[in-house]
C-alpha cells in the first residue's frame, strides 16, 4: 500500500474512534447531538480501453453535420474521487473540531465550578470528621445542618470524577484532531496538486486526440439511411438538385436542373433558405442540353452528360465556359444501359470523399456496372473497376468513400442491395432500407460535406441522413 493510502487508513481509523466516543458518551454528559461519520464514497478504478468508434450522421439540410464519437474510457477519475473524498473528510474534521471546541468550553467551565465544589467538599469533610470526634461539644442543631449539606454534596463526587476523566479525554481529542487536520492537508497537497495537474494535461491530450480524430472522419461504411426530410416541392417528375461538397462552410449555393432532357437552364440559389423560398440568384444557359439527371457540382464546376452522347462536359460557373469535355470510352448512352426508371440515365456522374467518379455500363462488361475514377481537370479515366451487377437492374447508385452502393429499385420498397469497394475490388450484398416516401426516385447522390443523400423524389426535393461506421486506429493501438 502506498504512503498516501496508509495515511488515509490511519485517518479513517482515528475518525471512527472519535465518532464512536462522541455518539455514545458525550450526549449523556452534556446534551450535545453528534453526527456519526460515514464513508460512503468509494475509490473506483477505471480500466482504459483503446480504439475509437465513431458514428456520423448528417442531420441538417443547411449543410451542417452532426457526428457522434464513442471515445475510449480513460483512467481520469480515480484520483479525482480520492480528492473528493479528502475534501469531504476535511469538512467533517472541521465540523468535528468545532463541536469539540464547544464541548471543551462547556466542560472547562463546569470543571472549574466542580473544582471549587471539590475544595468546599474537602473542607466540609474535614469539619464533619472534627464534629464526629467532638460531637459532644457541638450543639445538635449545628451538627444536623452540616450533615444535610454534606448529604447534598455527596452525589457530586462521581460526577466530579467523570468530569476529570472526560476533561483529559477531550484534551487528547483536541490534539488528535489537530494532528488529523495536518495529515489530511498533507495528503491533499501531496495527491491533489498532482491530480489536478495530471487531469488538466490529460484533458488537453484528449481534446487534441478528438480533434485529430474528427479530421480523419472522411470515410466509413454505410450502416443506415434515415429520412427523408422534404426540402421543397417543385418541378416535374424528374430532375436534379445539388450543392458543392468542396465549397467552403459559408458557401451553401444550391443548383437546380429540372427534367432529364431537352433543357439547358441551370438555376442557382445562394442558400437552402433561398431555394425553399424561390429566391433565385442567377441562371446559367449551358452550351449543350444534358441527358439524364445524374449531374454533379464539384469544386465550382458542373459535370454532366451531353445529350445523345457518351461525352462528359465540365462547365465552370465562375467563367460560364466549358473547361473540358471527353468521351467515356465504350459507355452506353441514350437509354442503352439506364437505371430501371429510364430517362437517359446511362451515365451517372458523382463525387465522394476520394474524388470524381463515373458509373455506367459497357458491352464489353455485358451491360454490368463499370466504375471509373476521373481526373477532375481533364476528365481522363484514372482507373476502372468492372462489377457483376446489371446496370438496367439498378434503381440508382451513389459513392461513399470509394464504395459504390446500388439500390434494387426506384419505386416503393427500394433498398441498398449491393455494394462494391474500389479499395479491395470486392462486393457484397446488403440490406439497408430507406423510405421512398413519394414512390419514384429519379436522382440519388451523396454529398460528402453534408454527409447526406440528395434525392429527387417524384417532384419533391428531399434529403436522407446517412449513418457511417468508422473504426479509427490510435497511435497506441498495435
């Protein structure tokens, strides 16, 4: 046992003795009510666990992400419990010391009175003996008076003896209380100062680790889809709306593209609130019509599939010019390999935490989905993955952290049925349901900044929240 704990054990033993004496002896002598000391606080030991588990879910249509972090247990409170117990012990000792002082004052006062009585009693006793020796020389009346006075004083003799004993005991207790306070103060200084300094440092370290952890919350596995949140009702049955995942926190512009063909007009709104109210800030007239609804805004530019072709266009909102265009080799177009709802949705452009992607199908892959990572500047294909999932059997799809998630339908009862990881080049069948509230989805895209799915649901612009599961290794993990 460490020296501070040995001291603490001695302290508790002394306090128990004092409490027992005060509760049993003093009330019968001086009428004081004492409070027995209880030690209900216990010192707990928290075993640390390494590793972090983090759940993240976008909850706010204004672009704010809510993350839930399940941090490892830290051994931060055991010493704090000791400090709290010591502070409580010091308070109890101080209260006891005050009670002892009150008792001592009363005892000393009564003791002085009894000492005077003792002197008188001794004098009377001597006189009484003298009277007995020379009884015949005194008058009977005087003898009787003295005897009665002596009879009155005799019961005080045992009280006097008790007072003398208690006075000595109280003196001892005063000394013990003085020593006890000194020991407790020493223990508090020895443990307390170290405890608070260490606790403060650990809190700083924990905050640093948490900030580092939040910076790493860029990728995770899809666990759940909740919602939808209906943002607005507008447009035709088919269309797309989006925000830029690479925009700054203050930039919440919304872009709106109604219909899946025969249109070149893109409407811009400064915020979600302006979008809801219809306060349009700018209109762009694209040089080409688009095909489908699977466009994406990424780093200030619009990427879309040029109508009746497999050409991808990069259009700058800042300059109003086409910055790049490139044919997506072998990609089917114009309803050759669309999603289940049709609408020229052959080529789906999307972005996630890793970058820009194109999802499509080719004859070479027997109409199954092909995933290609694109250079955002030149639109060059950096790498491709061929899956075994038929493109025409997919309701919609979206990328999160380099993994493609495919729904099995665009109608009621749709769920995320299939996923393909480009990191491991493996797939798995999943069962993640989501509520298709308005019965027909023609656009479903993930936004990495908002951690949400943007959807066009039968003329309703809606948001779905996503829950991602993260396992973040700390430096202490092996």
